[in-house]
C-alpha cells in the first residue's frame, strides 16, 4: 500500500521540462476562434519555442503587459495599443492580420437589421425597436469597437434602457448570454463561426468597413524587468510575419469560410 | 436536458479513451489541490487546536476573524496574490506568477481559514471532555495539543476534507494567478470555464462530471486508508 502511495505521489509531483518558453497575453476572440491551436504547434515545430497563452480581454492583456508579466501582447484595439506604445510599455506595434465584426441576432430579426445600409444604421434600428442587445461590457477590443459604432450612429449608451445589457464577460460567455436571451450582439466573425451553442441566433449583418478588426502584436518593453524575454518576442514577431504564418492564417477555415486575412508588411 | 445527457456521454468517452489531455489536467488539479491541502492543514490544524486549548486576551476576536475569513471571495484572494506576485509587485523577483506554485499559494489562503475554523469547533468539544484529565496529569501545553489532535483525528479529517472540497472546485482565484495556460496551469475547473466560453456545453459538463468523480474517489480513498466507519474502530 505504501509503495503504491509513493508511486502515485511521485507521478503527481513529477515535473516536465522542455524548450524555451515565453508568455503572450491574447484576446479571448483569438483563442476562441481556434487559430491558436493551428499556430502554436507550428511555432513549436519551427522555432522550438513554447508560447504560453494567457487568454484575457484586451484591457487585461494590456494591463499584464504594463506590469511586465508577459513578453508580448496580441490584441485588437488600435487606439489603446498606440497609447500602450506611446507610454513606453511596448517597444512597437506590428500589424499581423485582420478579420471583421459581425452583427448576430435572433433569426426572426425583430429590428430588421438584415438589410441595414451600414453598421450605424443597424444599431439605430436596434435602438428604435428596443430589441434586447448584449454588450461585452469588459473594456475589450470588441467592446470598444461596439461602443464606437453606437457613437458613430449618434447614440449615447448611458441613456439606454434595460434592453441594453452589458454582461462584463469574454466573447464566448457573452454569446452564451445572447443565445439564452435571444438578443442581438456584436461578435468577431471567428468566435461566432467557432461557437458551439448558437441556439436560435444567426449572422444578420456584416460587411461595413467600420467593422474592420485589425490584430497587432506588441512586444513588451524589456526595460521593465530582467525576466522579460524580448529576444523570444522578436523571434515570434519574425515568424508571425513570415510567409509560413501567412499560409497558415489565410488557410484556416471553418465550414469552408476563411476567418482571418494576413496583412503584415515585411 | 439533452445537454446533460451529452455531458454524461462526453465524460464517459473522455475516460474510456484515456484522453491524454484529460489525464494531464486532472493530475494537475490533484497535484495543486493536494499540495495546498497539506500546507494548509499543517498551518490550520495546530492553530485550530491551540485556539481551543489556550485562553488569551483577543481569543474571541481571533476566532471571529477566522470564521469570517471562511467566506473570503476567491476572486479577491486571486487578485491580491496576483498583485503580490506580479513582476511589478513586491515578490516579482521570485517569478512565480502563472505557475502552479502561485495557484497553490492562492488555494492555501482560501482553505486555511476553513480548516482552522472546523478544526477549532470540534477540538473545542473534545477539550471540554479532556480538560480535567489533562490538567490533572499536569501535562504541558504542547502535550495537550498533541493529545487532542491524535484523539480528534477523525474530526480533523473532516475539516481537511472540507478544505479539499473548497479547493478542488475553486476557479476564480486560480484563473487569475494561474492564467489557465495550456499544459502549464490549466486544471479541471479552468478548463470547464474555457469550454463553457466556447459554447461546448457537452465537453464542459463532461469535465464537470470527471471533477465530481475525482472528488468522490479522493474522499473514498482517504476514508479507506484511514479505516474509518469500521466495526470496533472508533
């Protein structure tokens, strides 16, 4: 019995070691889209580099970079990213790829946004119909993009009634809420296509240039502390902007639909 | 209802196919929680017993504090441990953030008050029984504490298992300090949160049933090894 216990204990506490590793904070939409499962094994194979992902909202991702707890940040909120670099938290900003935001809502479409003229028109119709709308409400890139659309339509979120529901959660959790309430929601296309609990929801509107969603990589400033692996972040950046990454990113499809478009400039 | 049934079948297939990832995160869950449990018990059990035996000025205050800390919100514990362990924080040089060690620290903070409080309650009753005997034998304070801990070991086991239960199902704190990194700090509870976020309820529920099963197995194993509930045994 004792020997069995010792064996179990040794198995439990056995440690593994391996290749070089770095930490990168990424947005929930990047991970929920499933692209990470394609890119990380390729990075491991090509560079012998383990990229440890911390999957959080853009707000928290930048906060982790600011504290120097990660080596790089991959997010999608241009204004916040430029502020991050300007404040000296990141060395520079490198655009990698883009996808787009889409309007998802109940199939019955009570606000009739399916033939909206623009994203601003779509949110005006939702506001006019007072149809339930779920907002991320977590200061993430998607949340900021959604706020920009409301502002561009000349509407003030603060004055909305209880049909506007900020849930303060990640993309997947917010989609679950929208699915449960049969509400409208703004999602990035990748997370929506990869989402497993669609219920009665459908993709209703997309295509406005205002819904463009750029992802960028920000290596964290190595002056913050001695543990930051800027060399690995630079290696990762070179890989993410290489033709090999371009082929993997452009080739990633769900149900025959491409999710991301590679647009890094060499 | 369909989802719950799907969850059962997902759990069954995960276990039946010896899914490598499931093994990995289950073992990591056990490793983190059992380590935290051992550390917390070493602190909390003598502390709970000491509080039962010793009379001192602020005793009532200390006991109330420990009882109150049983309700510590895990997210707040996680945030505090995060700020302390962050590379920008006071213990940043140790480089412990986003490691299993950070998760163990957070769990120790969460379950130590639980174990200490329950241990104190049961030791207090035992002390009422043993008080006259141990005083008349002219025992030292340390001898009294050891005697109580030895004779009250069944109750202390319950206290420890309550702590285990709280730790194995905890998600808020370890999500913040561990970061739910694949192959490093992903455990059963954070994996469940992740799969729920992806809308894959069947897999999330499957992992949930595995977690419940794990808790049952550990409890049974501890009871069997310590030979409780047997005829002729106290």
